[in-house]
């Protein structure tokens, strides 16, 4: 979407997935605020669950119950991240949330996963001026994103899908599929035959 409405702030354009000025002063301040919060979070320990919970509530757009995020978590703004219930995010996650990142319920995210909702302009002159546009990322309920996966702007991972280690995900992945590779491709449908007999 073109950035042709001068009445909107850079933040408002970003919320609408319009082209915006990545060098905008207000956006810089918002990044600093987020950085101050996640730095505090990363310095906490397992013995400080209430402090961790409060910091994450302050950082994110919304967060559900029973969410556990390992330290050295990094995000850009935080306020564009929406997390459901019963979510585990392993060490070293990087979520660049210039556009909305939605993580559903019962999601597992492996170590060093990146979700990059930002797209710079391909044109070098525009890029040097700070032209940027976001694309929303959605992770469906009960999905498993394995270690070192990178998810690009505009991608939806379907409910119950599994993304194999080291994958680069550039397009949508259907529900209940196993996908892996660079670029990420569907390997198989996940069926009842994949159950291992676990009961609880």
C-alpha cells in the first residue's frame, strides 16, 4: 500500500501496513522503550515470575496465560506482538514486529527463531531514505516452530503445522503439515498415523 496520506503518522501507517519512514523520530523512541523493557526481562530469573509477567504485559500488545519466554528475547516494538495461552518460546528469539505478529495457543517455538515482519524497499535510493513496509505474521494454534527457523513478512503458519529446523519460510504453510527447507516446502500431511501413543 502506497504511503500517500500525509495526515497519518509513521506509527499509524505502520499499523495499516502502509509504506512508512523507518527513520521516524517517534518510531525511534518506541524502539528504545521496548528495548528498555526486554533488557530488564532478560536480566530476570526463574525466581521472579511475577516481575517477568508484568514486564511482558507492558511490552506486548496482549499476552495470554501460561506463557514462558526464555531470556535473550529481542523484539522491535513489542506492542505489535499478540500471544495466546500456553506458549513456550525458547532461547534467542528475535521478533521484528513492525507489522502485527500473532502467536496462537499451545504454540512451541524453538531456539534462535526469527520472525521478520519488515520489508525494506528493493530500490536502493528509497531504501537509503528509510522506506519500509510490513507484512503480518500469524502462527496458528498448536504449531511447532523448530530451532533456527526464519519466518518472513506476510506468512501464516497453519494450525498444528510443524516447521523443521533451519527452515526459511517465505509463503503460507497449511494446517497440520510438516514443512522444512530453504525455501520451506511441504513434506507431508500430519495424520493420526503420526501419533506416538502418549496419554496424560
